[in-house]
C-alpha cells in the first residue's frame, strides 16, 4: 500500500497526480504530520509492521524507523508543543513516546500502574491498556496525552513525565479493531473530549472525567470526529455516509446571572456554549 504526500494540479486537464509516493508492505493504518514543525518535514506512518516509519517529504524517502513495539501500529500523533516528540500506540497494549532526534529508542513507555508492580501483571513490560491501544490525542497545549484502548478505558497522561493522572472516565466503549479517531476541544474552558461511541459521540470533561452528554444524530456508527477551534464546532463522520456539524447554542442568562450582573452595573451577554453543556446538531 502507498500514501501520497501531496497532490499537484495539472493545468491542462485539471487532473491531480501524486507529488510524492511512499510504498509500504501491507496496510497503512495511520499517519500524521507535525502541526508545528519548522526544522523537519516528517510524516509518521503506522502499518501492520511493528516498526514506526518516518518519511521525509524533503528527500522523498523513508529516512528512519522507530523500533520498540511488538504489534501493529494503530495510531501515531506528533506533539503540538515539541516538534520532535511523537507518541505511538500499538496492538501490543503499549504507548511509546519518542524523541525522533534520538537513535537509542523511545523516551519512555506509558505505565497505567505508575510503577506499582503489585497492580501490574507478571510481565515486565509496562502497558497503557489491558487491550489494544488504538487511540491517541494530545491536548491543545501538549501538556497532556489521552489514550484509548479496547479495554474500554480512556486515560489522561502527563506527556512530559508519562505519569497516569488517574482521571476516571468510567467505561468508554471502544469496539474499534483499528484506530479510534477522537478529539479534544481547544480554546474553551473547561476542556472537553469527544469520543465516537456507537451511533453517538460521547462528551467528557477532560480533567473531571464526567460524562457531560451524548450527541445523537447519526444513523450508523460514528467513525471519527474533529474539533474546529475558530468556530468552536465539532464535526463527526459515520458509516451512515453523513458528516454532522455540532454547533454550540447560546444559553440565555438566568435570573440569578442578571441580578449579579446588574449589581456590577453591566449587562450579561449570552454565555458562550463552550463553557456550558449545550452542544447540539446544526440540523436541530
């Protein structure tokens, strides 16, 4: 299987053709480019091979491989804070964090037990989940990393130390045998996590772990979701062949808000829904 690094327009026929092509043996499950990189143009690629592939768009070649996993690579994500930091998740239940400038292996392996061997299994290898680790998402500031696994758990980690913050999200249903594409809000407080869950999108408080609401509108399983920080909108795509835009609805100030605001000598505008549980489909 191959991935195309870019497409260029043919002026005469208005046809597009690959500007660069990378060939891989077997399925390509995921790939990601750094959103902030200035010193490299690397594409991290996850395949059936347990080695993470790094493709350089400048040279047009695969320049490096990252060895450490023992199973298929289901998710790869670059840090939005440090351009050389990469996280990878695999069917071997592990999540590794790498500095791609180093050739000596990963920086650390996420350990769900935070080093407590009494809670860990007899295996010496640290694991992030008890099933396949199949989803990764950094927070907007890059200080935390979220992971999901087929053990129906989602975990929040300190991305610098690898510490499990032990936020309890409860059971996060995860039936995806491949990568789970979930996302985190940006530019609002408190922050939310949006996770495909059957035909719905589950919305969790990032740091509280609370299930805020379920967004229902798809007629078949939701495959992915993405957050747009400029408009504070969420987009979800599903097997029903629909893409839904979920837009925040302005909440009118209640009587108590108006009283408190009048005492301050001003008028209260409608609260930005990014601060409230008010997500709804734009079809409503």
